[in-house]
């Protein structure tokens, strides 16, 4: 799975995503932002597929990186750690 396919998969689950410099940034779309047409992105994380499958996210104020062997393991982790509200 390439980064575009992963972005489509996460968006189909309900996460907001965008790419920059080969890294996929994602999170849960929150409240309306301070500037018209913007919004707050909650529970953000970034995914890098260039050399290995890694996700970077914050635990409190500590940056944390976790590596996965498969995309399926990564998606399962995202759904567990960053659950979408119904």
C-alpha cells in the first residue's frame, strides 16, 4: 500500500489527512478554527512509509514513535489509540 492508498483508507474511516514532503499527517477534525474556513485538528499523528512503517504522535507532551510490520497493524493501532466519536 502506498501513501495515497493509506490516505484514502484513513479518510474513508473518518480521519482528516494531508501530505507534506512524503509524510502523511492525520487527525480528528475538531471545532471551527479562529480564521474563517479553518478548523482545529485534534489527536494528530504522522505516518512515514518511506523507509519503514512508522507513526509519530504525542503522549502528553512527549513525542512518541512506533514502528509496524504491516499496514493492517498500523490501521488497527490508529483505530484503538485515536478513536473517532460517533
